[in-house]
């Protein structure tokens, strides 16, 4: 009995962790098409979608979250990825900050829904990678029902890497500043120390 309960609990955990299908094939990470075993319909034409995918840009850098939103009528499921605009790069980029209604899908490096309850105006945060990955765009699949979903939403706002902000963020922790007054004060102390040492050496020579 205990073994059966353990198996049931494991299956439940897997089902909740992978809301777009208990087992998501590797190809789905690229096509972003819902699991055919759960959705017995073909994707709708993207030009008929009632949803809009937006991202706050136009730059990204490590340590600074980027706000991404899906707006439109109520929907039950979604999958969002950040990708390079270079078509030869098929792996998704960065990571996602999860909420009570979302979960990070590690296999696809995507953010997906935690449950199939109705959602509206979803806003999430994408965390950029630590290195320049070129121009980044956001893509999404939105599921309104098992028979109605749209694949291929692309945010109109693309993001480019901001090397200056990345260097600043890495070099100086947030909230730390060095004012010109502090620099002058430190320089004065250093000069005084040099003069003091020189004076001691001259005294010893005499």
C-alpha cells in the first residue's frame, strides 16, 4: 500500500511540474507546440490570435530583470521562451522568475503555467544570461482551451546587450558609490603619509 501511494504522489508531482504534458518531447522545446496527447487540435493561424506578447526594452544585461507580458482574453496555458534572433541558435536563453501560477520548465528553459485555471494579463520576469547573446526576442504559445491555441507569438520589442551596464553591475555592487570628495580625501591622506615618511628618512640621515 505504501509503495502504491508513493507512486501516485510521484505521478502527481510530475503532472504538476509539467503542466503542458507529463512528458514533453525534446522537439516541443523548439516548436513550442502543445503535447498532441493532451490537445486534440491543430494550432490556429497566428494572425487570428487575440493575444499580444510584449517585452520592456530595448536593452538587457546580467542582473537586471526584463518584464514580459501576455495580454488578451482569459487563457489556461502558455509557454514563453527568450531566444536569439539568429535562426541558427535554437536553444532558449536566460532564466525566469517563477510565481504562484508559473513554473520554470528546465528541459525547455521556458516558463509555463502551473495549472490550467483561467489567467488574464500575465506579467513575468526574465533574467538575462551573464554574457552577450546578441539580439534577443521573446516567443510564446498561448492555450485558450484544448481545441484552441496559438503558436508563434513574437514580441515586437527585441533587446540588445548593454555592455556598459553589465560592466557597471559587475564592478560595483548596487548602492555603492565613490564620490569625488572621498577620492580627494583619500589622496590627501596618501600624500601626507608620503611626506611623513620622507621627513623621517631625512631626519635619520642628518
